[in-house]
């Protein structure tokens, strides 16, 4: 049996547009499935993220370490003039994974990549000194951007932790 109404190109186009619209409206969220399914699909597309943690000593006098020139504009906002890069570590992390960076003076920084979207990542930053937690914060950082976190006093200055999440 033939369906003569499909012979009309206008009607066939209208049906096609209707099916596409219906397919767009029905998503995992509207079907009542958990939104985590959509999150996992996004994570699978994003893969791992490179998390970079620098340890910088900021002092009232001095110059900016040449290895920090990409951060010069951000560093100049601070009330210090001297910035020395003490260490730099980067690691590829998936959502839920963390990395730890040892800092001078028996301190350490732990950064956990909680989750991320196409635009930004949510990370947890913890600072420990002699195994005692001194700082704990969860922040959002824009994709491929650097966040400066002020740390503890160190000798004649302050430790600063530039943290970058790239993906």
C-alpha cells in the first residue's frame, strides 16, 4: 500500500523537521534519567585536563623571574615586586583525581579536579603545613586560565600558588 501524502515534498519536509525537533526536545534529562549521565558524556568528550601548580615566593623587593613572564600582568597586581619560581609541577588528571606538590618548609599543596564543563573547571585546593590543614577551598577556574592563590609566609616573603587547568 502506497502512502500518497509522502509524495508531497512539502509534507515530507514538515515531517522530517518535526522528527528532528522531537529528537532535540527528548534528552536524558527530560526522560527522567540522572543528569550525571550527561555529565559523564561531557567528561568523555573532554578527556583529561592538565593541572599545573607553581610555587612562587613573592617578596617586597626584587624582579620577576623570567620563567613567570606569562603571569606578569597578574603578579603586578599584588603588593610585591619580586617573584621567584621555586617549583613547577603539572599532571594530567581526570575528574575526581588529585595531585600533591611539596612546598619548602614542610608544607604541601593538594589540588583535586572535582569536575569541569566546556567553559570552566571546579577544583579543591588544600594547603597543609606539618600535616595540619591550613587552607581548604573549592573554586571555579575558567578553562585554560590561571588562578593565583596566596599562601603562607616564607622567609622574607609570601608563597603564591599559580594554578592552571588546561583542556
